[in-house]
């Protein structure tokens, strides 16, 4: 099963595609969706939507997993991430994908085994699990971790 993991952000949204074959996780693709911070917010949100639709049409994932909303100290930032999540969710539903949401704690526990893991620990574990020897941005490694988390939860349920 091919899963698209998405780490929402209003400036940069990470995405990662992970295939499961037997007990093996296989890296398919990963990257970032972003426009300059000087671009109007509405244009950045539209870019996230269009880019996700294009990724879905290119790779044909069966399911999408996304980081769930979490408590944020900055209300303005939380609202912007909420807008990005909305664009991502609409893109997925429009393309017929089932959507699964996981909290940051669930993602870190699933990938690293510790719910308070750092971004560096998550990235290291993602590279190890997917046997990657390429540089990954935190946005991309977080998105791949979300896809890995979904594969782990699907196996359990």
C-alpha cells in the first residue's frame, strides 16, 4: 500500500510517499511545497492545494495521513496551519483518498518509540527505517514519519 504523509505548514508543507511491501517500508518520494513568505497568504494556500492534487495524480497513493491539530501558543500561527490543513484535506478528498490523522505524540511514538523525540531523532529514525542515504529537510522527514506512522497503525488495527 502506498501512503502519502503530509506535514502541514503555511510557509512550508512537507510530503512523503512510503510504500509497504510485506514487512518492508520503501521510500518512493519526498519533498517540500513552498512559496516565498512574501507571497500573499491566499496564494500560498492555493499552491499547497494545487501541488497536493498534482502529487496525488502523479503517484496515486491509496491513503493519506496528516498531522492532527495540536495545541499552539501562538493563535495566529495555529490559524494559518489550520488553513493549510484545510487545503490539504480538500485536495485529498477531491482526489478520493481516505484521510487518517495522527497527533505529534502518536507519530513520534510510532517512529522513534518516544513521544517527546526531537526533530533530529525523528529524521535519523526515518532515514534508518527507509534505508536512506540522502539529506532530508525536517519538513520532509516529518512527512515521511507521518506515512510510516500510518503503516504502523494499519498493521496493528
